């Protein structure tokens, strides 16, 4: 049994989940991201708690946290957010598909390749790995004349993809398989393996692993990979016009002087990386540099695992 004093020090911390991102100011506050799991040691006030994240302790705002439930604590899949269930779960809703479909340069690039290679697709068997809503499979079916497209999608979106294929009159050509690429069984090898697998910073999600496995298992010898190569390109850039535009909001809204909020706006909106920002060529501060280049015909998983970046290559 614990004495009161021992209890204060030894009371087991409670686990909380972050509801949204928080950037701590000063060295005694923790910064965290939405979904992070924090251990709350003590609750000195109703607003600020003393907590721990990855072995670092600091104050956190209580209103940013919710208690994690017993089921969550037991659910090992949540320990690794990219476990299959969570990963494919996120692709079972429209949010990420909307993001991908709204990416015009991405979607148009696939459409264009299929259109300009339509002759070589005639009577060919295609696999569209991770087809999502089936856009690439539909482009193949409608812009070329493949004999068959296997549209492979592991998430529950596959149900809707089947409906979309039917709705667009392509059910004779496109066969939707709801399965992980690693598990599918096909009666034949395919002539073309097309996939939109590229994640943030190219390799995030590591879907490339599934593509390579499908290539080795299901692409016939001499078959075609789309894309045939991939690169991660870095370029230092500025975003002055975006910055100015966002800060200008705090100048005179409704004719009132709101400039005292500008330092706060700067802290809140500009201390984190900005994703999905379209960089104008004029904002690039040097010529781009490829830091990863992949040949999708020869690439092996072990090459990726062993990838290291020579600092010298950045000066090239
Ligand atoms: N098997 C089947 N579908 C997959 C797999 C896999 N191994 N990995 C990812 N997907 C699906 C996923 O459900 C989503 O619809 C799409 O492929 C991911 C596309 N991600 C991307 N960054 N372009």
C-alpha cells in the first residue's frame, strides 16, 4: 500500500491522446502533433498538465488532450499508425481520394501517358495496383483497348470502384479485386503494371514495396512498368508571396488594426512545414537536385533499405 507522499511520485501516469497539434513556447512546454500519445504525470492546474512524450517532459494544455480509452490501449494496431487496418481504413473514406483526384498534374499525367500509348495497350492485360476509385483503370478502358484491367484495391473503397466501373460502362474490361496486392491470385501474368504509389517525399507509405512484389510476381518478362522511374527532387525555395498574403490578413480586417496578432500568426502558421504548396519557378533559389532516383524495372527492396545519401551528391 502506498503512503500519500509515495503516491504523488509513483502514481502511474495516465495516457492521453492529442486532439490537435500544439507548438509549445518556452523550454518547459511540450510540442506535439494530433494523434500523439502523451503520459500525463500530474495535473497542477485545470489548464496545464505535466506530461511526457518520447521521454521528454513538459507542460501541455489540458484542452488539447482526450483520455485514451481502454480499447485503444489494448489495440496494438494503433501503436503503429501505419498498420494495415489504419492504413487501408483511411483509404476507405473519400478524404484521401479527393486529395489525389484533385491533384490535376498527377491525374492528367497518367491520362496523358495512357492516351499517347493507347496503341501499345491494345489487347494487353493491365494491372492497376492500388487503384483507389479506379481512375487510372477507367482511363485505360476508355482511352485504349486493353483486353483486361485488373484493378487491385485493398480498402473498402473497392466496393464503390466496382460501381464506378459499371456506371461508366467499363465492367467488361475492368475487373475490380478487393485484396492486398500481396495476396491476389491471377490466372495469368500481366503486360503492363501501372500504379500511382508515390507518397509524400516519394517513399512515405512504402507502397513501392507492394509494387515491386507485384512486378516480380505478376509482370510478364518484357512487360511495362508505369511509372518506369521515379525521383525525389529537392530545391530550396522561398514563399514570400504566400507569407505576405497570409500576414496581410492581420493588418486591417474590417478597418481595424489587428497587427498585434501578426507575431502570433507567424508563430502559428509558419513554424511548421507547409505541404502541397505549388512552387513557382521564380521562387526556386537554386536548380533542383535529384536525391533519390529509382529505376522501377531493376529496383529491389534491399536497395531502398540500404539507401544512404552522400552529402556530396547534394553539391552535384
Ligand atoms: N494492395 C492493394 N491496394 C493498396 C496496397 C496494396 N498492397 N497498398 C496501397 N493500396 C491502395 C490504398 O488503399 C489506396 O487506395 C492507394 O493504394 C494508395 C495510393 N497512395 C499513394 N500515395 N498514391
